[in-house]
């Protein structure tokens, strides 16, 4: 029986552990921060739980579109929201822990360090040291928020996204520094629950890594709802008696009650002895891996945010599974980033998969494109939805679906049929001939495919 040592209890680690034990291996999972990792305890699960509250608030604010008038003011009970966020995260962690134990995974709590390619030293909180010998080691140590010098989080006024749920009251004016996915999501959420929000973007548009049409639409929605988007790069954050002052590199400032720093992540790879045993790291400290999660040392694999491949829980989990399938001799397909779907949990949401608009415009990949506004959809009209679209990319001639973008309140669900098409090489014709419920938002997916099918010159 092979012994697997998994270092890190996040999605990459616990999914890998489950696969390995199901394949007959003996598995020890080393967990430092809590099973489920930061994804479950302080990142993805808590943030999306909070965002669910903001979505409910947005629904109230749009009630007049469907003939409902709110009586009185809707107030966000921050203490109750934060309590729910923390309780749900702990419950999810407990569920994962119970499943791991039930499946036979041994869990050790402590910090890990590699002594060799087959020996993991685990130091428990009480100082006791365990040595775990393993045939295969999986590194799944995750990442943590990047700190900008001069804007160090203090947990009171200057915050990273893991400290938001300890605030005793709603920020009066939240200055969000960074307009990537995390920044846009929290800016949108806090605007919806009642805070004044200024979003500081160092790039020409918000969500610089997403579809340009989607980002432009989202920024229009932000402005319409009262968000202030400032262009510039933050240099430092100064605390004042009443709040904070964010100093930009152009000499201007932004004042607020709180500042939220969303300026990227740093891999948790320091102090683990990785380089000493030969594991190659990038200049940024990420573990170098191939498409089956192998590092530069035989027998050592890595998965999740510590690899920097694509910082999504779904990708981390798949990397972990692939690592174990490969290590334990199962047939495995290498990771295909071209089939990964991603979602930005703003309102509306922005979901995408496959080919991007940037690749289309650069001429890298020849494609046919169609973009269908969601406002023409009957169900969207019934729900009072005015912002959004469905965009399809397919290969000329064959009509093979290469990618797509959905901007809608539930884009994370609507992207699924496009993801299935990209994963399995389906054509626009096949999507177009698939029955969609009427009326439904998914009807816009099949309608967009029909437009591609009927207009070869698009």
C-alpha cells in the first residue's frame, strides 16, 4: 500500500486525499489553518455567503420593477450577517472533516516542512514533532493576501478580505483598492448592503482580466448605482481619527471610513524547505508544476493556489485529483485550462469559458462571434432584468464551440451548457437544436447558438 502525504487541507488537498484513499492508498493530511483551508474558512465560502446577502438586498432595491413597493427602510444587520458567514464556513469545514475521517484519512494539525522528497516533518501547535514518511507528497499550501508596504492591514480600518467579517458595523465609506475579481466583488457587495463605495482601479477598466464587453457593462452598472470608480495606483494608506486616507501615486487622495486591500495573493511556500529538497519555485514563489501537477522532484506534486496556475477552487480541486490519479497509476488527462469556466460574483455576474475576446481581436484564433442582449429575453423582462448578454465563440466552418461569456444575475449557472460544449467539442448547431425551457434565461443560450448557425458570416 502506498502512503500519500498531503500538505494543506484546502480544495486541492482534501479532494486529492479523497481520491487517493478511494484508490487504496494510506493518506495523511497535514492541516495548519483548518480543514477546508482558507477557501472555506475565510476566502471563497465566506465571501460568497456575504455576497448572497448583498444579492438579497439588490433584489429588494429592484422590487419596483416587478410591481412591489417596499414599506419602510431595509437595514443590514451586520452582526447577524457576519455571524451567519462564520457559522456557515465552520459548518462546511466540519462537513469536510467528517467525510475525510469517515473515508479513512488521517488528519494531523500543525505546520509542515520537507526534510526530503519522502519525509514530511509536522510541528504541532504544542511543539510536538511528527515525522510522516510517504511514497508521494502533495503540496497544497494555498496563498495569502499580498501586503503593500505603507498599507499594512490592522484589522480595524485597513483590512484585507479575511478581516471583513470581524467588523462590528457596516463601513460608512469603504475604499476598495484593487479592481480585479476580489475587489469588484466586495465593492459591489458593500454598495448593495448600504455602504458608500469608492473603487480604486490602477487599470483602464475594472476587471482587466475579464471580457472587455462584460467589464464595460459592469462598470456602467456600478456608476448607475452610485459607486465612485477612481483611476490610479495606491501608494499608501494613512489612518486618521475618523477613518483612512488612501494616497495615490499621482498625488491625489481618497478619504473613507475603511480601506480594503485587494491587491493579489502570495503563495504559502516560504519556510517549508522546498528549495532545499529541489522543488523549483518561480520568482514570485509559486511552485512550478506541469499539467499533471508534477514538480521538479520525482514523487512530489503540487496543486492549488501555491502553484499560481489559475487561482480558482475548481482548478485547485482538479489539480489535486489529477495529481493522485497520476501518482497512483490511473489513466489521467492533463489539465486543460481552455475548458475552465470562471465566474465573478458581482451583480450581474460575469461568467466565461474558453476562448476570450482578446484572443479574437488579436487574430490568434479565427472565430465567429455573436452577442445577444439579455434584455430581449422574455423571462428577463418578467424578472426586471435589463443588464446582461450571452456571447458565443465558435470555429468557422465546423461551428465547434470554442468559448463564451454570460453576463446575468445567475451567470454562474447559465455558463454550464457552454462549458459542456467546450469540454466535449459540441457545435453551435447541436446547442441550437437542444430544447430550452420557455420562458427561461437559458433560452438566450440556445438563441445565440441559433444565430451562429443561421449566419455563417458572423
